[in-house]
């Protein structure tokens, strides 16, 4: 049962991604008067479905793509909005090792094979982490955080296959082994293995969810509005907003939910200032580099019996998967998602050889047997409102700071995928954080 707060209590939500939209709608259902402010000219944030660019009316996700079966918050929200989920990539993710220049032979490992040796090697560290209740303020977490995944590979004298598998995970973490904290890898293995559970997309495109949520807000939503500053006192908050043409205005309310990436938080002036530890947490959190390429061919040459339709890889062009297997038509769209250094490598390939360079890199799969119809490429580190794909934890992030990402600062509450403990980096993490933020506002109102 949804709690009710004092009707008419004004709450300002900043950011119309899934976190902000979820928080705004839930607060409105609770009885609050909501103003949702968004810097972009659209809702959805990093949920972005590309339509109109492909033949046969096909579409694909250039942003967030997968919903896992255990992600109950977003699944519930999808159903509440009358939308339908499609099961996809039923074989899960496999791993294909890049053979190096001039060689076409590719060795494909099943997801279980790829993870088994890694899981076995990390078993003692995972057991110790679990024994500490997976707490990021524990000594074991602190020890793990001081070592990179690459340093651990050297320490255990990992073979070439294990090294390739870990490098291939930059398509998941969006960080290379040299950048990625070992804690992040151990934390993942202490939970679910990525890409091995049932996965779904929203029928008609993932952006149908943020669009549906936005419909409930109507005139309470303001686009093209950049938050520059927030001030607060004992009784209220004031948000200074600037439109794209330079016009400034302010919105006054009782509480603010900041549902934006930390890269955007850093540019918002707050008075009184954030506590030193909270400011440090926000300033030190990194966002992974990632380029997402959608390639539509006249036929889906990758859909062959016995061959996985999704693979992680250490290749310069990154992980790949079938982007629209649930859609009709002989044509198909293949997604390439290079993370970390592979994002830059992919950009270089395109700059030097055009999109054809990406097609050539897929020759081992049979790309020359098909004709490229259309393509769309987005590099998320170039996006000014996020500057990366999603958050990741490097050696510079002190694990003791993670709790500070979610702590309220007076009347300011924080949301976003980066604040989720269980589902950080996922759409579900954003939705989960939005629900939490709404409940925190409610608790603060009832406490007064």
C-alpha cells in the first residue's frame, strides 16, 4: 500500500530519466504536488530507442537494453503501465576470444565455460566478501578496492583465456581490467552472473516506459530546463533553473529529488554545501566509456543454429548481440557495444574506415554475405548530461563512500542507477532508486 503525504506538499524532481520519472509519479500518487525538471528535450535519459532510421519500421536500443527476470521493480512498473515484455537472447551471453590481427579463427566459449574458471579462481575472495555480508565498509571490501582486476590477474598468474574473459567484461562494466576495482568484480560474482538469466525488452521499444510515465505528469514536466543551483533552509528549498535561451527562473518547494548522474551533480551549486565526504563520493565516481553501434543488414547472418546471438569479447569492437530478434522482417539489427578502451578503438575504426570497418570486423560471422542497410552510432561519453554509459568503481573510489551517494542532504534526496546497491548500472536500479526516493520524502514529511 502506497503511503500518503500531506496533499499539496511541493516536491521538485530534477532529471526525467527512469529514476526521476518513477519518483515523480510515485510522489504524485502519494498526494504531492510535483515539478519535474529535465535538461534534455526529451524524457528517458539513457533509455533511448532509435526509430525511423531503419528499414521495415524496425527499431533498436542505443541506450539501456536489457531487463533481467529478477528485476522485479521495473517488471512491476512495466505491467502497471500496460506494457508488454518480450523474452530475448534465450541462450544468454557466450564469450568469443579475439584471435589477433590477420587471423579469422574465433574460439567461442559458452557463458558457463567463460565464468567457471574465473569463479573458481576468485572463490576465496568471494567467500570472504560474503562472510562480511558484502558490506562496502568492511576491511575485506577495502582490501579488494585497493587492487585492480589486472593486478589480480598478474598475482594469480592467470592464463591467456582468463585474461581475455576479464578484458571482455569491459562490455559489462565499461571499464578495462586496469581501471576496474577488484571489489566490483568480486561483488558481481557474489551475486548473479551477468547475461545468464532470462532477459527481456519492452514490446515496441524500451522508451515506451519513460514516455508512459511522462504522460501521467502532463504540465508538471518541464523540458530544456537546466538546474544551476539549489539552496535550502529549515523550511523549504529553492531551485534555480535556466532555459536553453538563457532565461532564469526559480522553483520553490519543500523537498528536492536529484535524479541525475554524479557528473551533472558536480555542476549544481548547493547552499549549504554538501558534507565533505558526500562531495568526495560524488566527485570520485567514474562513468564508463561506451560507444553503441546499431547495424541493420538485409539479412540476419548471425542467426545460425548452434551459434549464440550474444557474446562478450575482448575484440576492439566490443560485445555484440541481436538487437531485434523479436521484430518481424528478414532484415535484422546487430548491436555492437564496446566499453572502456574498446569505445575509443571503435571510434578510430569508424573515423579511419567508416562503418564498413565495423562490418569487416564481423567477417568471421559472415557479414560479407549481407548488405548493410542503415546504421546509427552513439558515443555516450560525448553526451554532456552523463559523460559515459553508467557508473563503475575504479581504484580511486573509496568503498566507504558508497553509502554517501544515497544519503539525504537536508531536504535534498538523491536517486539514479549509481545509488542502487543491487542493480547499479541497470534500468531497474534507476526505477528502484526512484521508488526509494519517493518513500524517503514521504518519511520526512510524516516526521515533521
